[in-house]
C-alpha cells in the first residue's frame, strides 16, 4: 500500500468501494499547520466515468487496484467510442470518447506503446508512452536559419492538438512530443 505522496498520475486505487484512476495531482503545503503536505487528486471512476475530487494527507495509505495493462493499437471509431485492438490476442477494447479525450490528443492508428488499462475484464482507460511521434498538419512557414533562435510558433498536429514548436519546423514534419508536459521534444527519426 503506497502513501498518498507516492501515488503517480495514471495509478488506479480502490477508495470508498470504487476503483478510481488518478488523472491529476496538486500538492499543497498549508501554512501554519503541523504535519505534511496535502495531495488534491482528480480521479475518475472506472465504472461510471464520473469525476471525483479527493484530498489526502501525505501519510494516508491508499490501496492499489488490481489492474492489467494490455498493449493495443487504435483500430477505429464506433459512434461515441474508440475501439483499440490488443496487439497479442486481438481482443477489441471499447473506450468512451469523453473518458479518454485528453489521451486521444496524442494517439492515432500508428501510435506504438499505447496500453489499455483493464480492471476486472473491462477496459477503463489508456496509459500513454512518455513520448509520441505525430505529423505537423498546419503551422506558419518555416524560417530558414531560424534553428538557432529560441522563438516558437503554434503548430496543429494530425490529432488536432496544438503545441508550440521552434520556427524551423514546417508543415509535414514528423515530430516527437512529451505526453506529460505537452511539449515539443525534437524532430522524429526518419
């Protein structure tokens, strides 16, 4: 059982009889209070998809949920669900668009390293690799010799995500993006 201070984003915990996946963590240190930090967590119920906000003391012990991560690829869209296909046994996993909208900014049919989180046989979310490669769909024209400048410009990627890129990047370039920080990491290897 980890302490609240040891829990990371994407971790599944059991709390109040429900299985919840941690989507975001904010740490705060209250002034004039003896004791440690507080961890405000935005959680999602894996069964209903409902948002839950909870605050834990750093010493609170949390129970990890029993979950399986299966490597899968995006297969197709079916109404308001994305269907992922297991890379080993071709099991289809249907995930609600709203539940994984943030993760889908980084995923297309070619994205490797994506894992579907399965709890009690039901797919409940996605676990992304630390970086992905996507193609720049639209950005201002590149400026020759701008690679030395630190200026950036917005670029819209093939998934619809917009991030800042250096001025030397142009439309059609394949780039690497950090999925945690939503940041440009460099051109992708050809």
